[in-house]
């Protein structure tokens, strides 16, 4: 009976120590050793939001830098008048070329101009005809009708043209369709609304699409309009002047003046900068949110560790014991049980066994 009580006491002590050791090694439990702390956790949705915000921030920063370089190049570009002195300037320029220059002149066609399809008295050198279809599409997400448009027809007509200065000096403009900026104005705009019957209305509500009508537009660069051009200015061997797209820089043609053109670019630069900073701050906010959640988790673990009190100093020696006894977990295994041959316990625990059976295979010893 005394041996049974002795073994029961050994087993209870072993179980208590095992529970303490499992509590120390359990995930989310903080011990006195910094190596036992959890790694900084980031959930999948947080990682997705962080990656998306940083990616958009990088794209916006790239576009901001591109716009910023364009504005700086516009500030450094020389402003030249289209007159007889322009050829003299290009003759003394290396390669008879200015990589980025600003000129302003009157639009004149080289040959026959284009006549407007809707107003015969309007003539131009560039024409864009467009037919758009407007629909209302039901959105199941917002539960509202959303406006949608689709281009049914688009055609661009072009004739060679030049910018004429005060003394009839001309600069031929090349590749105008590659240019940025507002260089055409609206000459015709008409919306053709479609009428429906009762059956068509019911069908539209069932299908989730309602056709509003078609928008017909015409834009033209008119003859005689004042045009600002920013690009590469070259002097050909035959004495002709050309304005063409520059290498690595943005090509501009605009019916507004240079200050308005530069102001538009400056506003676009500020917009991309704000978006880049906004997306970066969103990423920082996600990181702060994850850090706050992790800190709250560690705070709870620290409070739990403070409530449980200091650990048993014998636990440090237990962790260093190799091949510990499977019963008390505090002494090394120093007994071989026969006939099974298991070496699984210490001598004290062997003496405390009540039925002299192996604790592993339950054979008689």
C-alpha cells in the first residue's frame, strides 16, 4: 500500500511537470526567454491589402516621376517664334535639331483641307468621327442602374498640315495622332434617343440592360486655329522645318497656350503624387493594424504568464535531461525491463510499479 501511494505521488508530480512544460511550449505563450515569443503574424487579408496598396503606390509613383520629368523638360524647353530667324538658330545647332522646343503658329493645310460632314463651312486638317452606344446596366452589387457606353464606330481622317508664323515661315507637323493634349474641338454632337414599347421595357428589366440611345460626335482641328506644339524641331537639308515626336519625351499639340498646357501637366503631377502617398499610407495603416493586434496578443500572454507565477527552477534541468523516464519525466532511464527489453523508466519508478508490468507493452517483468 505504501508502494502504491509512493507511485501515485510520482505520477502526479510527473503529470504536473509535464503540464507546465506543455504550457511553456504552447503556441501564443510567452516565457522569460525572448526566443519563445511568437513571430510577427500577418493574416492573408492583411498581406493582400498591404501588397495591393504598395503595388498601386509604386505605379502611381512611377507615373508621378514621369509627369514630373515632363514638367521639368517643359520648363527647360526654349520658346521659339516661327519666323526667318528660326532657320538661322537651327543651322548653328549641332545636328540642326532641337530635341525639345516650344513653338506656336496658325494651322494651315498642305493641300486640300477636310470638310465637316455636318457643317460644310467648317474646314480642318484633323477629323475624328465617333458613334457611342449608351446603356443602363443593373448592378447587383449596388442595386442601381449604372451607365455604360460602348464605341460602335470611330474613324480619324488626317491631311498634312503646317504651322505658319508671322512672316509666312512654315513648320510641318508630323505624326499628330501620337501627340498628347487637347488639339481638336467639338464641331458636332447629337444624341439619338430610342423609344420603346411596353414589351421592350419588360424585356429590358428581365435582361438587366436598357438601351438609352446613341451619341454621334465630330471633332476637328480647324484651319486657322492657333496651335501650340512641343516636340523635336529639325531643319531638313532642303530647308524645310519639321516638328516631330521626340525620343523618350512626351509630344504635345494643344489649341490652348503654353501656360495652360503646363498647368494641366502640373495638376496631373500633383494628382499622381497624392495617390502614391495615399496608397503608401494605406499600406502603413495595414502594418500598424497588424502590429497593434500582435501587441494585444502579446499583452494577454504576458498577463497570463504573470498570473501563473515563476516557473519551477527544476524545469530547466528537466529540459536538459535526455531519455527521461516515461513515468516521472525527471530522472534518466536506467532500467532495462526483461523479457520485453524496454528501457523506459528509472529505478525508483520501477520499484513503485504496483503490478510489475512494463508501462510500454504491459508484459510481465
